[in-house]
């Protein structure tokens, strides 16, 4: 009598592995695209936060005008005493590292005191992986984008 062992043959296991690899090959590009889209949405949200913080900073410190940099909008964690060099208006991740959700941020006041203009930018840390578009804003509060991702100016289209 022959003993039949229970289990899967090598061919059956290879077919299952092949099916899993095909599904993964379809799903991974969609996952990367969703991650880039989420990073871009986060960058736009952070620029909105910077815009609101700049207006608040200018009204709180009228002799200063707009903030000279991101660090002045934030402060050390935990931020408890708002001063002109650390106004506690944005989170410390954005103000100290200037990198959040795959984007690098800048905010610079323009001109002499009181600064009546500022520009803020959000550029992808790794173009094509962390994001595809660059974003920027200024004292008008309009957020603009550049599809090339390398730079953004006030002549680019608004969101």
C-alpha cells in the first residue's frame, strides 16, 4: 500500500507565489501615488498654517511686521513663552527642522522693518518620490503650485 501524504506540491506553491507577486506589482505603484498625494496635501496644509501664523505674527508684533524666518514663527518644544524670536504659532517640527511629510519648507520676510512682505515655499525633498509639485505663497495668502517641483514663483497658477 502506498501512503499518500497530505500537503501542497511545489508547483501549487509556486503558482500562489506568482499570483501574490502579480498583485503586489499592481498595488505598489498605486500606494506610492497615494503617498505622494498625501504628502502634497500635507504641504498645502502646512503652507496655510504658515500664512495664518504670518498674519498673526504681523498683528502681534507690528514693529517687526512679518516674520523673518520659520524659527521665529515657532519655538522650542514645549513653547510656553511667546516672544518675537519664537512666537509659538506653528509646531516645532515645522519651525526647527523645516522638513515635514517629505517636503522642505522656507518662510522669509522681505524688506526692512517692519517687513510688509514674505514668501513661503514647500519643495519636495525627493522629487518624484515624496512629491511631484512645488508650492509657494506670499502675503496675498494665495497658494500656488509648479508641476515641475523644482521651484515655485508668484507667476505660477493658483490652487
